[in-house]
C-alpha cells in the first residue's frame, strides 16, 4: 500500500503548525484501512469528500464537520465512521500537548467502489 502524503496548514491566527502533529494509532496506513473497512458507500463516480475535526488534548475526535459533501448518505456514513474512531495521539508544540484542527480528504473511487487508499491530512493549530 502506498503511503499517503501529509500536508500541514498554518493558521495565521495561531503560533503555526504543531512541531509534532496528531496522528492516528498505527499511522496513515492504519487510518486508511480503518476508513476503508467501515465504508459501505458504493461510488457511482469518483468523488472527493473533505471532512474537518478537532483532535483535542486527550486525542479525542471532536466536532466533525463535512466541508465538501458527496451526498447525504455518504455524509452520514463518514460522520459515523469519525465518531467510531479510536483516540489519536495528540499533537505537541514546545513539549506541550495542543489541540489541532485536522482536514481530511476522502476519495471515493468508482473502480474499487470503495474509499481510495491514498488520503492526505492537513493540520493546523486550533485557534
């Protein structure tokens, strides 16, 4: 499995991106597998959904929100998957645990009729 790329987005109102980003247990490959294993959405065309959520100081996923919707059925399923995620390892900045906002694009691929394995993550320090 190809490892996805991680992208960081700096929040101009904060001190910038965390020195150590939040990460899903087992890394990006495990995150892709977690989403892929729980998705039953059958894609009719290639689509990209973008979700955002906060990883708090305890590593819990909070306030998930759909930024780019595919359709209501898919939105509901992805929000359910996010709610069932295990805790992440929280981000650190200057040695302190800090909350971060995570933007996660999820690609639904027609050829596989499933979630594409390659996803990328954008993180920025929570305001």
